[in-house]
C-alpha cells in the first residue's frame, strides 16, 4: 500500500503554539490520533481569526471539511509544546487546502497534515465559491 505524501511549502504565513495536555495522552503514553485533528481545528480557527473570519463566518458563508490527511513523523508526549504552522494552498472554485506543520520546541518535525476546506452554505446545504476576500488576504 502506498503511503500518503504531502508537499508542504518551506514557509508558512501563520503559526501558534499549543501545549500537550494530560487528557491528550492515550494508552500508548503519547498523544492520541484524534487530538491532532482537534489541534488542527484550534490552529485553523486562530489562523482564520487573524483575517477576521471563523469556520461559521467566512465572508458570508461557512467552511466544512472535505478531507484530511496526517503524516506522523514522531511521537508527542505530555508537556510538549507544539508549534503549529498553517497556510492556505491549492485554491479551487469552491475549495482550498489548509496545510499544517507540527514541530516540537527543539524544531523537530512531529507531523505534516492538510485539511481540504469546502466553502459551504449551511442554510441552503450547498457548496459556494471561495470568497475573493479570503483569496486576497491568504496569499
């Protein structure tokens, strides 16, 4: 079976730090898989907030996740402070990718990830065009 490979850029436009909590640890004594998704959402909300957006208020529409991929590089443990870098890429008519790079305080790579974000109208239950306002500030 082929492994997932992500092409991440050298530079990211945003980063934030999130500590690994004791409740994030699983029976393997490392951070649980689902916590990466939770941290990606938190980083995504912080990324969007810098432009005045959120997942529910995205230039008059909303965002819904279409897909996700995570490529793990090393374990993460209680007490680690993760730096999560985020940038937008691969804009389509109705969707775009958000790319994530998780690193530890020493700079070592924890994981690479992406979420395919779809612009969505929850009232009418249909996809919408990516707002030009976001495209202009995200690049």
